[in-house]
C-alpha cells in the first residue's frame, strides 16, 4: 500500500516535526482546522473509546487570562533554577506562543467516556489518557504536513485551566496547544539549537531482558 518514496517522506515528516513557539500573523482557515481535528480523531484508542475532547479557545478574555496564568507558572518554574548555571539560560527561552498563535486548542480526556464500554481499562485506566496523547501526536503530524506549526504548552496548572474553561470535573487535561504558521523553519529542535538539550543516542534507551 505504501511505497519506498512514501516511507522516505514519512521519515522526513517525523524528523521535521517541531514544537513551534514562533508564529506569524496568518490565520488558519476554518476548513483546515476542521480537517486537522478530523485527522486527530483517526488516532487509535483503547476499546475504541475515543476519549479525546477538543476545546477551541476563541475568547480574547480567556486568552488573556491564560497568558497571565502561564507567565506566572513560568516565573515559578524559573525559580527552580535560581542560583544555577541554567537560570539565565532558562529565562532566555521562549516557551510558548500563546500570544501570537492564531489558534489555541485544549485537549482533555473524558475519564468517564461511555464509548468502548471500559474495554482494556480494568488494570490500566490510564490508557484513556494515553489514547488522547496519540490523538495529539496524530494532529501534530497532520499539521506539519500542511505547513502548520504546533506548540505544546505544559507550564500550567491543569486544574486552573479546567476551571477557566469550565469543563466537567471528570475531564483531565492532556494538552494545551498553539497552532498556526511558523515564522521560521528549522531542521533541528529549538531547545537543541539553543543549547538546552540535544537528542541523545537511541542505543542508551533500548534494553533487552
């Protein structure tokens, strides 16, 4: 079904997938957003539970409150490095594009998803959340294919975000995503280019028993 050319391009897609923090001002067309969400929904899920819940953040007020919250959490995170050689380095990093990204998307896991009838959850209920993570990754690759960048923001309080968006208490936050057209393109991760962390040898992460 897939030839060698496709396989080569797929590997290139994986290598060029980036966590984007710098966006230009172009809007993402509504049909493109809907197409990306449709691709995300093709992800595998335990018991076919499809527990992902996508919340598009459209309100300027919510965006402003979210930026203030994340900036506050970022300041707290920076304090962890105070007195170390990494402190100034940390402060120099741009860790989110919440102000610039034309689209903000919160991904939640419905911990009470009725679809799937609990299949595969008896001993590993966290599989619901893992399923949502695969949806995020599927969305990420689909975005990259279409020239759209995605940034995953993790410096936040999940409970605070859930309250801000007024979602059900049994929805667990999986990801806060920035989506838009990158203002720059690079063949290596930004954190590697900025000297924070390089990719380490895969051999160090493979074990046999």
